[in-house]
C-alpha cells in the first residue's frame, strides 16, 4: 500500500508552504536544495518541516492539502500545535 504525506514547511520569512508527496524526505530535500527556481520556497530557504500527516489515499491527501492551503496562518499553526479546539 502506498503512503502519501501532507506537509507544512516553515520558510525563513516565517511564511508557510503546504504540499503533498509520496516521499517526504526526498521532497523536503528538493525544497531545501532549491531545485526549482519557480517554487514558492526557492527564495525563502532555509526551510523547516513543521508538520506532516500520512494518508493511504492520494485523493484524500490532495483534498486535505487544498483545504489547508485556504486556512489562515493562525489555523495552520493550531493544527501544527495539535490545538484542535481552534480548528
């Protein structure tokens, strides 16, 4: 069974980036190395992985990623801290 991950990175300017991948280590390394100059994180390195969640279904992972991307920074940080009362 394949595993997928939703992840949130904290950028050097304290903004966050949310993404989905099937290999979180590889993807984080790609962001950290700045392989894609057009990526949101390229000029915001170094980065820190501050949240990830596993999924077995890519459609569920993508759905949750899109949902998180619409959230405010406050709501994202509540998720990261596990403060589910603020969600």
